[in-house]
């Protein structure tokens, strides 16, 4: 059965402390608290630097059994190398501890820089190198270089499919050739709401729809209105009805909108996806118990 996972892009934000996170909650318990309210989160630290296996293992231990992590691919691969000549960086990325998430490992997100335009050959070569299971990822991880000699994890806890999603930020990608290429390689196209700054494409290219909500009025800052959340919930309901899994992550974190918007969207999606089990009384109760916080 298709599933919707809704969460935030990261969880370590000082402005959230005392607003979304309860006052005096120890920082080490923030992921545990977030995972009690939502069923997914993006790990963004992996974008900026290679993490350690102990960190992934700790995150896995701190979250519920049905929780899932999306992992953001390394900036070194996407922005500095621009997807070319990345054999060793890919091995290092997967050896850094990603496999320590075990069954909680969700999709890998690859975000391209705004300066990178559509190049079919470059993309196809990159897609061909991506592991499609945790077993393949473990094999690739064993090819890491000396940088990870004493801090690698190259075995898979579980053997499961590994899905990838691509977020683009250049108008040249708005072409059928790009969409066809994604479908050929079963790579999900990220539906990115960026307040109109970068392309918003909604083509379904794999069995996963990956949505990133950066703010629909002001990038990273504005919150989503009830009407906007209703529209996204309806669209997510259509994807689920078509048998597609959906990952949604809010990145409008500056004014602490992200966790509240994620909770409110989760409630709406539950009502859309399961109208027979969430009656008016239950829906009213869920609304009454919902988290409240900054809205703009």
C-alpha cells in the first residue's frame, strides 16, 4: 500500500527551541521529540560534510520503528564536482554511515545547484553509478578512499531497495527529454515549491513522489496557509490513490513554520487518504489537539 511520509528538512534549528521544542528540552532529545510528532525527516548534515557511522546509528536508535530518514546527497558531489568524476566521492558518501540507518533509510535526495543546466549525458552517467539497493550501496562503500579508512561502515543491516530523487534549479530542465531520462532510470523528480524562484515541475517519473516545500510566498520564510495545505493534501491524496509513495519535507524553517506545517499537512493527508476512518468527530478532535505555532 502506498504511504505518505511528511516531515521537515533537518531538525537542529536554534529558533525552534522553546517554540516548537518544549522549553528546557535537552538538545540531544530534539530528534526524539520531532519523531514523536512526524514520521520522516531529511538529514541535511550529509549535504555539507561526511558524517560518522556512530551518528547514523544513534539517529536510528532514537526514532520509532516506523520512522524514515531521507538523506541529502553531498554538496561535494552535486555542487563542486557537478556529478562528474564522482566515483570515489560516491563511495565515501555511502561509506560514511548511511547504511547504519538500516530499515529506516528512505530515499536519497540529490539537489543540483542553480548554475548547473540540463546535460543528458552527464546525468545519465551519474544515474548509472547510483546504487539501487542497500546491498549495492554496501558494495560501493567498500571502494572508499583513505579519508574514511578508520571511520567507515560498509555492510548493510538490511537488503532493501534504495530510491533516489533529483531536485533541479535551472530552467533548462523544463524539457520532455529530461523527464524521459528520469523515467528511464527510475529517478524521482523533486516537486520543489520555491516561491517561484526555481522551476516547479510535477511530472511523475518513478514510484516515489518527493516534495520539498521551501515556502510559497517567501523562500524559506513564509508559512503555508490552511488553503495551501488543503491543496497539497488533495494532490498527495491523488498520488497515493495512484499507488505512489510520497515523501514531503518542509524547508521553511526560518520562522519555525516547518514543523507546524508538517503536522498540519499530516492531519489533512490522513483525512484525505482515510475518509472512512476519520469521521467529523475524530477530525475535530485531531484539529483540537494539533500543534499550534507561528503562522504568516
